[in-house]
């Protein structure tokens, strides 16, 4: 009787084959698939923000967010798209000699920038939709709060959090790929992503939504005033901390480096060593 899932050695072999496909994608497909991945992750992020923005209990809010955010990876897993954090595992195909380093780096750069474009466009659409007006501007204020927290991280904290995040994200990607049916794929990716969100770990592509959305919200004085009222900020604090420069230097740089190490080195190479590729029966 045929299993309805792949065993670990098959998962790693399939991931290597998938990396070859990713490396050889036509440029326009790479860009479009990266754009959709950024959009899918951003949709999960905005939905989780909306769900929890009036929940005062910290643990309950995190748990609720963790139940909603995974929809982004679910859409990505079923529809098919290119996500930078998952593609960090392409490094194993370089080690195995199936693709060249330059092919991996090209994919990383194109997909990373395409993920950012999809996330920022989604943030602009959400802002333009008026969604941040919910709760008399409370959602806009909460969006500012989330972005403030992310741009206020210490470099080391953001880096370590990025490592932990992509350990869970890449495990979720591999677990989802182990299933041969849709329900199995959804359940396999849900729980690791839920834990990453509940734990508050940092994901560079998610932050490509969270922080630009916060920057957009901070351009509206109504949301700034509400954030000051609800969370004790001053308008000057928001103006000083929530900047494009801090988006890149205080969050995106350390988180991206951490994501590469967590997904590429720890999960990717670690599982590659454990399950060294050999001929695997389909």
C-alpha cells in the first residue's frame, strides 16, 4: 500500500529537485511568483493584525494571530509561489552540485525584491481600502505599534529571532511538501507557523508588510494621535523611530541574515547531512 506522504530522505531529495527548478525559472516567472508570495504572506499578516488589534490579553492575542497568519503559507504552498525564506534551503543544491552558486544568488535577489514588492503593494492596497479606520483608527494605531516594536529591536535580538523564525518556516515548508494531499499539506505547515507567530520570531518577508504598513499609517495624523492615546507614544517618538532607514538597518538586515542562517545552514544543511541524497524510489 502506497504511503500518502514522503519519508525524510524523499523530502530532501524532492527539495533538491525543487531547487533545480527554482534556479532555472524564467526571470518573469521568478518575479511574478515572488510577487504573489509577498502578497500571500502580507495577507496573512494584515488579517492577523485585524483580528487581534483590540485583544488586551497578550497570550490570547498571540495565539489568535498564530491561528490566522499561516493562511499566507497555506496559499503559497497550494498555489505555488517563490518565497525567499523557503528558498534559503537552495544552498543544499549548491553543495550537492546540482545548481551553481550564482544561480542561487540570482534567485535569492530576484525573489527577495519581488517578495518586497508584493508585500508593499499589498500594504498600500490595505491602507487605501480604509481598513485602518477600524475601531475609530485603532487598527491604524495598532499597525504603528507593531512596526514600532520591530524597528526598536536590538540588532542581536532581531538576528537571533530571525534564526529561530526560519528554522520553523523551513520545517513547515518541508513538512508541507511531505504530504501528497491538500489537507495534509495544510495541517503540516499550520502548526510550525503558528508557533513562530506565537513566539514573536522575526520573518523578513512578513516584516516587508508590517513595517511599510506602519510607515503608511504613521503618515496619517489620525492614526498617530490614536497610537499616542492607546500606547503612550509621542508623535516625535513615532517620527524618530519609524523611518525607512530604521526599517532596513534595525530590522530587515539582521532579520534577513538570521533567516538565511536558520533556514539555509541549520535546517537546510543540517537535514541534508542527515539524509544524504541517494537514489530514492518514488
